[in-house]
């Protein structure tokens, strides 16, 4: 039987959603300030006047990597760097920039969730500090099977729930694409997909889209949050990410990195 997938879509109508204190990315932990200096929060300003929530990864002083489905209907993006608390803009040292320069992969296909990556160019170069630093890009062609990885974001703590007040993170383990295909259709689990699962049902969820998946031991970016199971984020199913090694050449072509 073919199972159903669903994009970890940006959380629409962000203005109507309140962040809830004391709750977590599905079964995750609260991050400390500076723990994930490459983490980006994107407020997606849609053409219809609504807002949505996504994540991203800082690649350099002027480029952010996120998911293609995060920018498809965007008019502009509010890019938050150095942030942990969702609302606190007074003492966390965040930088907020508005970008109108972003683009999805030219061959992004939402039907089969292919090439679900996008780049955001910042309107000005940012200064690095303890809270704002770029993530390392991977080299080689490892599939990372069985490697512990960390996902982070401000997305829903459960399906239909509320977004996190503070940045959340969870440790997962990379599984093979063959194993992942037992949950999702092989049509969407491709060579450019990497899947990971938490031992205690940890998972990214809606609003975490585009956010980073890094190796736990060296903080190298290996995935971009893409899609999960339609039955919900807290059910223990694996989550799927765009495999960053598959897009190194694409990133280099557009950014020079």
C-alpha cells in the first residue's frame, strides 16, 4: 500500500498563531542562545497579505538556504538571525533583515517533492558573532546512514498544535532510503532525499520547513527540512529532508560558495 506524504508546509496565517511557552518541537528540547548560530527564522510575507513560518540555514554573510516550498508564494521574507525566543526582540541580539531576492531550484517539482531547496540573498552582509555564524557545508558523498543528526526550528510541537516560543531541537538518526521508502512512496524518496527518525518519536513539523539538519558531532549541514507523513508529526514516522550533498553544485553555481 502506498503511504501518503505531506510537505512540512510553512505555517500559514502566522499572525493568528500564538507561540506557547514550555512546549517543544515534537519531543525536542529548548535551545540556548548561540547553540545554533546558523539557524534562521523566516517570516514569509505572502502575496495575499498573510504570513507564514519557515526555517533556514545561514551559509555565508549574505546567503541563506531554505526549502523551495517556503518561497513559492512569497512576496518578501523577514530574515531573523541570532534569535532563540520567538517574540523577544529586545535582548537576544537578533538581526532582522527583509529580503526580496530569493529563488527556488529551477527544477523544483512540488508533486513529487523533487529539488525542494531555495536560496535567499540578504540585502546586506551580516557581521558574524557568537550568535550569528554560518554552517559548514558537506564534502564527499556519504549517505550518513546511522549517523546522529540534529534538527531545529520553531515549528509546531504536534500536529494542529502551536508554534514554539523558543527555538527547539531534536536528535534523530539517519536511516537508509530503502527503509524510508517503506513509509513513503519511492516516487518521493530519491537519491536527493535523506531521511531520519527519532528513537522517542522526535520530529520536525509544520513551520520547521527549510530548517537545518546537521551532523550531531560536527554541525555540518546535511539536510533541509522538506516533508513528513500526512498522519502527523508525533507518530514516530521518519521525516524527509533535501540531501545537501545533492545540491552542492547548485549552491556553488548561484553563490560561489
